[in-house]
C-alpha cells in the first residue's frame, strides 16, 4: 500500500500521514482574518489545504479539519470602531464572501469553522495554565505575555535560534518596553479605551482581548484535542504565529501539539508576495468580473507544487482555461460514445494512470506528474475514440475513473459536464434514431428542442454529443 507523505517544515523530511488515534486524521488550518475580502494569494493556501484534505480521503483515511475565522483582531476591531458598528456586523459580510468564494473555487466545506469570538473562555483557560506554570507574566501595561525563555525548544519550527530572535526582534520592535524580552509575545492585550473603543472582554487578567496566536491554540485544542496530526498554513505563518502556537500549546499540555507542519509558499506578483498591504492583489470577484471562472482560478492555483512560489499571471489563468476546456470536451465526448466495441486494454491504461496519479500525490502532493498522468490518459483515450475502437462500456469505465480522481482535483465534474439533463440525453438519442430512419422532420424537431434548452449537438464520426452553448 502506498502511504501519503508530506514534507514537514519542522523535521524537513517526508513524514507519513496517518491518523495517530487510529481513526481520523485531525488537521488544523489557519483561516482568514475577516476584516476585508480574501485575495487569491490567501486562496492559494486554502486551495492547497483543500488538495491535501481531498488527498487524505483519496488515500482511504477519514479527516476532521478545522479552519478558524479570525474575527477578534486589531484590524477587525479598528474597522468596527471606524464604522461605529458591532464586531459581528463588521465581519459578517467578509465571512459571507469568504464562504461564497470557497464554493466557487470548489473548496470542500470542512468539519468546523470556529470563530475566535466564541472561544474566548477556552483561551482564558489556557492562559491561566500558563500563568500557573510561570510561563506567562504581566507586563507594565497590564498585558499578559509569554516568556519564550521558558520554552527551551522555541524556534524549532522556523529553525531560528533564540539569540537571532532577540536581536532581530529588538530591531523591529523598538517601542515595546512593556515586555521583559523583546521577542516575547502577547497572550492577552489589556484594554486601551482610546484604541479599543467599546471592544473588550473580561478576564482574570483584567479587561482586554486575546492575541492572535492564543486564538488558534485554543480553537485547535478545543476541537481536535491536545495533539493533532497536521497543522497547515502559508509560509508567512511559520514565524511567529505557528512557533508561538507550539510554545503556548505545549507549555499547557506537555504534549506535542502537531505531528506534521505543512506550509504553502506564496502567490507572488513580480517576485513580491500578493498582499493587501502592497496593494498588488486580486480578489476572486475581480477575476470573475474579467470573465474567469472559479474552476479556472482553482486549476491555476493548484497546478504549481505548493512548496514553490507561484507567479500570478493572466496567461496562467488562460492556460488553465484551455486545459479545462480540453478536459471538459473529453468528458462530453466520452458521454457520447456509443456501441459495443471493446478495445480490451482500457482497464490497463486506467490502472497505469491511477498508479501514476497516486504515486505522484503520495510524494508530498506532487501535482505536476499527477496532472500529467491525467493528460496522458486523455490523449490515449481520445486516440481510441478517434479510431472508433472503444464502446460505451469502456467509455463509462473511463468516466468512473475520472470521477474518482476528480474527488481529489475538484475540477472536472462541474455543472457544465455533470448536468446534461437526462431528458436532453434522451432527446439526443431520439434525434439520432430519427436520423437513422431518415425521419428528418422529427430529427430537426428534437434538435430545436435541445437548442432551446441551451445546448447544441456536435456530430462527429463517433456519434454525437451535447455541448452547452456559450450564452447559457
Ligand atoms: P491572513 O488573513 O492574512 O491571516 O492570511 C490567511 C492565510 O493566507 C494565511 O495562511 C496566510 O499564510 C495565507 N496567505 C497570505 N498571503 C498569501 C500569498 N500571497 N500567497 C499564499 N498564501 C498567502
Ligand atoms: Zn492560526
């Protein structure tokens, strides 16, 4: 049996994916900060995580995935204060847009989408343990900080040394005198009426709000347990966010927080990370307005290995569009194959394709050879169809195979290919029979009915097929 292997940021080697509780792979993925619309850089990471999720299932494992929504944060609070509305009112449209985009990108819903605002008691529980253990301290400003000196393996994920961190951090953070050590991070930010308006929560450490890092630790452990199988995010999360999650969580539980850490490289524009702050970003909505489809964006984001930077270009999107068209045509063509012909070797071709596809994915989600195996298959089967060497039964086998691999890719069976309604397929068969009987008026009538439903008939030496008209 082939095992799924992933490159761990922490150990820097390939690690086997398996459910450590013997039942279900538990995966935590850092979700969006809902202060604005997510851009397609963010979605590169979420599409990668979706590929991982689907691959885990393809390899026969169950998965329980959690993706948080960061709704308590400097930026969301600032936004709500500026607009004079509640935090819920401020974040609701961004949350809604996020879920709409996920759907358009063919990203499967995960098992839980916790919102930070609902987990503040769980965060406080963790902070109390950290205080009891002497790892957290109150700074001069009343905020609660984590002392990284108390966690000797701090830096093990990002492979940074404490000494480097101290210098690096103190250069960056010149105005934070409240902490004992410049690289210590905040667990609970004490309330500052000038900054926070009416937004604060009560806690044993006074009124205030949680820091971002403790939010993820609390939601991950509350929903998935103290020790999880996979923790994923974008590479910018490695330090300090994930390093800090490890420190807090492991200090609380004395258990390993996550067994495998995986990170997606950035989507870049002219070598620069796509980001809100640089203003070099596109939202999915921007691209839809330009006529691109969600699946096209999905394929463009998917087709570069997740550990390589992906340069965003419109040519890349166009290329993804052509590939999807080729695949869509192939499916429609397969659906139209008729007759009893048996080529005999189709099973073998499919087995070889599946073997290559599976082997590629097992190797740290190596998407390029996985997609290549699909296009090789398309070429081989198209030739058989051209030569009229396969019949309906084998065409169906190919379609079944495509459905199986599409459980991973999430690209092929869109409405366009899936939803050729049965009545239209029957109408096509009726029209073909009428033609065979030289009953031209009936054949024309059927064609007209099909046209009215937004489909055209394409005839070829191998039979006829239906295709959605461009305007429908
Ligand atoms: P944020 O909303 O900024 O917390 O980001 C949400 C997720 O998107 C995180 O996992 C980031 O690592 C990821 N991310 C942000 N920018 C990019 C980018 N340009 N390419 C890939 N992932 C990104
Ligand atoms: Zn996180």
